[in-house]
């Protein structure tokens, strides 16, 4: 008690005294909260694992409130690993991610009240998302199944909160650097597990829910296992890994610290192998597009060429025997018996062509507002019967942009494209500004993220928006780069694109 009085007497400034008392009260309240919740867990739940996880979660949340960078990294890690879904599936634990997002959102508001840290930097992204969200809400009155649209709107709101949280929390250059390394770390974690699963042929082992595999068509009549990571979808898993491949490649080529360069190389190898082991043709195309742009901006130096060649040779030893058969099946697009007709024996191509045609039919029928958010699958049979087409499984547009246009019309597509083009422009603007200021490390990370995101958007031509949280997390990071560049370079009104 005497020590406390001495500490108080040392503080002469009333404002400093107010802040000191406030911090002490906040820490005390947090300690009491942890104690109370820990006691409740012990009394009410006779499961040691649940108690341990609950206490860890409370500790993580408390750290996130006082160290916002830590909270941001936890959010990125939770979204990209889908650990919440794994815990829910294997242990029946309620969604950790949803609880954490709600608490983190309350924490942001709490810091606003207690520390006068008003959330800012989210207006542009939030406004463009709101326009798209408004079109989605309007589609509710058009949808044949309004309940499906309501569920989709609820999920869209959750995704919006993730995006806004990233915009609010990601403001500093060091925060962006940490996010890049967090993504590479997640790539190492997921990629290493998936590579072990594929190379050891332990496909029935899900490794705690972070690795999945299904027997699917490879080429012609050949079927084999394709890895799907935590999302259980080979094509989407390849897509989210493409982003990390580019980030890891840039850090490997430009990182000055030997240990971190080794970490980047590890991430590069395992994420690249994951794209291969997924057998995803869309993933291959998106990776090829991203690598082309990357090496156009950063041509390999003379001493780097042998390293890149040796790495490719080493990776070639791990290529599955039917991988190139899968990739070369893309040439069926160029085999035409008649103008406008493609001859193919690939059931995947036929199904996707049919689903794309149905999406076009939906757009023609409802060009302005679409058929209703998430109603593609609901109305598929109606429009498919008009065209006389059928597919072998569940219907999905297999093209994010056609899906948006079919479900929300050209108004939805226009606002959606505005939402995703802006992060690309901001990324290029940030890259140019960092170069002009001599911050070459941040310039490299910024353009690598932009290229990775571009690869993701290219791959979305071949897959629908099945796991939108990844998408909105990346969108949020892209918009946040404008906050980072303003914070680092202290440029007021930084609006003109170079």
C-alpha cells in the first residue's frame, strides 16, 4: 500500500495521473474477469481441455486489447488457419473466431472510450462495401428463397466486421510487416502438414482438421487424392496458397536476415508444393499469372538464377506422376470441332461449362438486380431445364464474377468490382510511394501482397466465393496499405495515384 502511495505521489501531471489510474483499473478489471470466468469454467465444465482452452482464449483476448498488433495477428491467424472450424468439428467447441471477433470489436470501442483512440482509416473500404451490401439487401426482395439470402446477408455482415477490424487495426508499417510474416508462418504450418499428408499418403488423417484430401478426377479415367487443407476444397486451397507463395518468394529474394530468409524459403517450398499437390488447374493459372507479373517487376539477379533453377529442379522430384497430364488437359479448350464448340472428355469442364451457361441465363433474365444473393443453387434447376443441361453434382457458378452478376445483377457486379479494384490501386500507390521514400523492404512486401491478391482474383475466374472470409481478410489488408503509407510517410491528403 505504501508503494502504491509513493507511485501516486511521483505523478505530478493530473492527466498522467488520470491515465495511470485508468490503466490500473482496466488491468484490475481484466484480472477479475479472468478469475471469475476461470472459476465458472472449473465449476460448470468438467473438461480440463475446455478449461485450458478457455483460459488461453481469455489471455489472448486480454493481450489483444492492450496490444492491438497482437490482436490483429491473432485475427489473421484464426481466419487463415480456420482453427475455429477445426475445434468445432472435432470437439464441438463453439466458434472461437466469432466470439473473438465480437470481443475484439468491443475492445476497439473500449479503447476509443478509454484511450480516445478513435477508429479511423476505414471509411473508403467501409463505404464501398456498404454500396455492395446495399445491393445485396435489395436482392432479398427478389430472391425466390429469402431465407437463403438472409443467411447469406448474416454471413456477409460477419465478413464485413473482419474487413473493418483489419482496416482499423492495421495502421503501421511494422504491423503490415508482422502480418506478412504471419501469413508466411500460416503457410508454413498448413503447407508442411499438407505436404506430410501427401508424401506419406496418410490421406485419412486430417491432422487435427488442418489437412483434408479427397479422391477426385485427375485426367481422363484416372482418379487420385487431391489435398484441400483446412477448407476441404483443393481448388480453393491452392488459391489461398498462391497469395503466400508470392509473399514468401519476395521475402526470400529480398530479406537481408539469414534466418528469416530460410523461413521464407521454407514457406515458399511447402506452399508451392501445396498448389501442385492440389492438382488445381485454376491454381496453376493464377500462380503462373502472379509469377509472371512478379518477375516482370523483379527480374532475377544473375546470382539468383542458379538458386531458382536448382529449387525448381528439387521441387520437380516431388511432382505427382499425373500432374502434367492434369495441367495439359487445359489444351482441350483449343480443340474445336465447330466454331464456338469445344470437344472435351473431361467431366469437370463439361459441368463448369453448363454451370457458367446457367449463370449467363440468370443474368439475361435479371440483368439489373439478379436473382437474389446465394440463390444460384436454389434456382439452378429452373434455368438449367430451360437450357437442357445437367451436371453430376451440386450446382455452383465456378466463377466468382459470374456468381455475383447472376445473384446481384450488374449493379452488384459494378459495386463488387469497385470494392476489389481499389485495393490493387492502393497497393500500386503504396509500392510507388515506398520506392520514392527509399523504403525498399516495405515496397517489396506491398507489391508482393498486391500480386498475390491479383493471383487470387485471377483464380476466382474458375471458382465461386465458397470461403469469403479469406477474400474479405485480403481486401481489408489491401485497403489498410493506404493507412500504412500515410502513417509511415506522414503524407496528408495522399489521394493522387502516381
